[in-house]
C-alpha cells in the first residue's frame, strides 16, 4: 500500500451505537458467534472431562511418565543405537528417524523419477511416451497398500541367505535384504563428510559470484571445476591428511545371517520402492501439466534465439513451469510422509508401528495417538514451510 | 480489519468466562456428566443391547477361526457362546469382533467389546495400569519357538544370530527381548502386525523362526501345508496364563465370567457332560451337582442370571474337557497342565459351589 490512496476511501462511516435488538445485524452476529464459540468450548470441555473421568474409573494410567520406562520391545532396524533395555522415549526416537529416513529418501527419488517420467510423457518418441503414460495409469489406479504388499511378497520370494544372489563381489541379495560392503567408519570419514558439506556451500557461493560477474562483464565462468575442487578434492585431502584410514567391512554369511557391511532390509526396501513408484506417477502428471502450462510462444522465442532444445527446457521452460509445479508438489511430499505409515503392514518399524506397540503395552492410547499426531504435524508443517519459502523465492518477480 | 479482529477476541473471552462460570456446577457432579460411565454395569448394557460383543483373535485355528460357513469356532469362541447362554440362554446372541494383538486392548478399553476372550496373557500391568481385570486362567501356556525341520535346530540357544518373526503388541515380543538379553543370544526381530502376513513371512523364509505361545505355534503348525516340515522346539521361555478379561471395576460382570469358567471346570470334575446334564439334574444324588445345575440353591440368581444357567451352558457347549477336546485336541495339544487338579500335573481347579 502506498501513501497515494484516495483520501475519500479512508473516511469511515460514522460509528453506529450497538442496539440490543435482533434487528441489529451487529448484535445478531455477536450472539451467533458467542453461541458457536461457546458450543465448541463446551464440547471440548465435555469430551475432556468425560475422558478423564472414565480413565479414572477404569484405573487406566495417564500422563507421560511411561516415556522414561524401559521399553523392552525389540526393533529390527535403527539409525541410532538401540536395545530393548532403553526407554520408550528412545524407542519412539528410533521410530521417528525411521519415518524420516524413508520419507526423505522417498521424496528425493520420487521427484527425480517423476520429473523424468513427466518429461517422457511429452516426448516425441512414441515408445517412451506410451510407456510413461501406461506407467502413470497403472501405478495411480492401484491402491498403495496393495502395491506395498506386492513388493514385499516379491522381495520375500528371493532365495534364502545360503543361496543368496551374488552379482558383484561382496554384494548379496536374498530374502534377508540387500547386503553391501562398506568400510569401518572412523573420525577421518566424519571430517571428510563435513568438509564435503562445507564444499557444497562454497560452491553455491562461488556460483552466485560467477553469475554476478557474468552480469557485469558478460563473460561466462564454468562452475564445475570449483565444484569438483570444493566437494570432492577438499574432503579427499582432509581424509588423506588424517592418515587415509580404510578398513573394508565386507558382508559374509555366518550362521543364519550375513554379518558386516551395510544392510538394506526387505521391509525398508519394499516400502521405499512402493512409495517412490506410486508417488512418481502423480509427480509425473504434475510436471507434465507444469510444462504444458508454459506458453508455446516461449519455446518458439527461445528457439528463434538459437538455443538448443535441451537448454530451452532447462533455462526457459522448467523455471517457469516450476511456479505451477511447486504447490501441488508440496502435497505429494506430504503424501509420501503420511503414506509411509502403511509401513505397519509390512513390518517396517516406523513411528506409527512403535507408538502403537507402546500404547498397547502401556495402555495409554490417548498419549500414543497424541505422539503420532505431533510427529506427523511437525514433519508436515516443516515440509510446507520449506516449500512455501521455496515457492516465494522462485515466484515471478513483477516489476 | 482491526475492529473485526478485536471483536472476535472479545467474543472468545466472553464465551470462555460464561463457560468457566458454568464449570463448578458441573464439576460437583462428575458422575452425572459422563454419558457412558463404566460403573453402569456391562451386564446391564449387554442385556439392553440383546447381544454380547466378544473380542476374539483374527483367526487362530482351535481358538477362534471362522469355518467354511463363516461360523466362528474354537476354544475362545466357546467361552463367548457359554457366556451368551448364561445371560440369554441363547448361544447365537453373541457378536464376534476379530482383533489383532495390537488393537485388542484399545477395543476393550473403549467399550467396543464387552470382553476379550482371546489368548491373552494375564500380567501385572494389564491388570492394573491398562485398566482390566482377568476372570481366571482357562489355558496355562508358555512361549516357544517353531522352526523349519530342514534347519536342523534342536534347541532355542542355537538360534543365535537368527531372524525371528514376532507379532507386535504381545508379551511375546517383550519375552523375546528379555530372553535374548538373559541368554546372551543375538536375535533379529521382524515385527509384522497381522498374523497372516507374519506367518507368510516365516513361510517365505524371511525369518528362521517363529515365536509365540506354544498353543499358538500348535495352531499355526496345524494349518501349515505340511505340518511335519515344522518343529516346535522344546524350550519354553515364559509363563503365559491365558484367560478372559473385562474392564476394571465391573465386579458383577467379572463374577459371572469367573464362575462360568469355574462352572465348566466343576462340571468336568463331577462328570456332567452335554449329553448327560439333563439326566443328572433328574437323578444325581450329589447336592453340589444339584446346586451347579440349579435345581437347588440360588447360585445362578446370586450371579444375576437364570438359576438354570450352568445346565444350559453345559448342554450347549459341554464342560471344560469337552470344549478342550473339541477344539484343541485336533491341533495336537495335550491336556498337560490344563488337566484337572485331580490328575497329577493338572492345574485346573474350581472353588466349591455353595
Ligand atoms: N499371549 C500373548 C500373545 C497373544 C497373541 O496375540 N498371540 C498371537 C500369535 S499366536 C495371536 O493370537 N494372534 C492372532 C491375531 O492377531 O489375530 C499376549 O497376550 O500378549
């Protein structure tokens, strides 16, 4: 709002005294609002008092003390150290991390796959085009739970550990999951990783500088040599300077199972696969719609300038399409997160699975459900906030 | 915009004050306010509804499993039928609600079911902080392991490093963790909610072993394509006293369920069966038999049901031994500890009927 508003618009109607009469609209509004708000407050109070009373009569435990009690529940996979002698709080943390793990990896993979499929849907190549169309239709029409059970059953159909498939040395695929060789993680590796993160930041800053410089002198500067040095070179130097430790940790069959290496469980893999493939179908349609929303004239104008097709896509069309794509994309990201709760069906221990077991064992259903709601609300709001910020950043700047 | 927002804030203030003023009046009579106070007896609610709602498992052969016509059959199911006969003199006046291990307690707490008759272990926390009472132990059990015969495992300790399938929300998963810790055995759990999916994972070889109550193992083994391919290991790692449970505080309903169980035991002890109950009522000279069958005394009435309750129950489902034989003997379970106390090793015992 600028100061140039017409002064006539600022003048208010003279305040009219409130009459305590049904004929007065303002009075009516106030009465209705008092009744509605009062009713809502009353219902909440009734629900609350009813619940506490009934919990009390049945001697059902309430409160949050249980969080610090020993959980005693076994968990198959965890990103942090866990054993059943730890608290319910710790077990729930494991659950939250498991949810975040599958949701974040799922979001990245579904976005990549979905974008490729969306572009393929517009391809002039008949095969590619029809394949993408068929994929989208099939995947979107089948219930996700069914797909998850399908992938899980498929993975269970793999041979047992003793007959595991061994495509490359040290890699084993069996009905116990995928075992990959790794190395013993030491502090030098942590430092190298940290350096790589700093390298990414440095690259972003360098790119910004290079752009500004190009705007000044018209000279294009390649970013990749700097990126290579910052993100790959520097971490290697740090690792080498710390003695270049490397002890391979190769999975080997011992007794019933493989030991050593890293482990992708069939439960996690089935869930990730199901969520990614399913959501990619929706994202493909969003990307296609976004690209088609960009005026054909933009293509023609860009081509008239002599830009190759690929660059037209990446420099002219996609940035504009993004504005159409981002808002519906946000809800797909939220969907992945929420759908990850179907994990219970195939035995991946996410927050819902662990909170459910917790509430079963402590009998504190209300607290358990509250925890689940809190976790999903926090994750969803974070995603929404981030996407809104990103959306604002790329929004059309009008002059 | 501003004045509008301010008026809304005032409104909320006014409304809260109004209701705050109304609070003390309500708080003084908390018992009157809640609509479904559990103090209102479950028995009355069942009578008013005209059916008993019984929580059973989702499908465990011998305990609770719908047959090809969709009729529920099994040991736990017969207890529900017996209760329906005691209350309504009609074995069909019962609705079965299948519950997974995970959701069963919420179903009972919330009043969705009147009673759980569903291989549930009596533990201290379930008896106290979960808000239940157990009516007795109708099956003495313990937790075991089942493995494929081809694995050639002889005892549970050899399971070090093995992957074990287990249902969440059970004593089973906690016992497994406890046992592994105590025995220093390294176990990888696979935790799947639905029994069917869990057993499928075991069959597919996702797990080396399946663990649950030995009775549950017997039920699962009996329904395998080839039961002989699976062995139940001799180790029993816990005590699992199973029995029906109801909401804490409803003593009247609890008394009925408890004495129904004792009645079934007593009937076996006195040799009253589905076939001879009517005849024993007419001719058996023992006074306790006459009291159980309701010809003399007021035992049924004391529990708030028809005096002929036990006569009807026994004619309908038989005594404890008959229920056991009909449902559990076919899946390969022996009486063992669940024999009458009059047999060596038997633990089933009923207090006097007077
Ligand atoms: N007795 C144990 C375990 C009871 C239990 O749920 N066992 C499983 C495995 S045998 C079962 O009956 N599942 C049937 C179902 O989920 O429907 C307990 O009370 O926690």
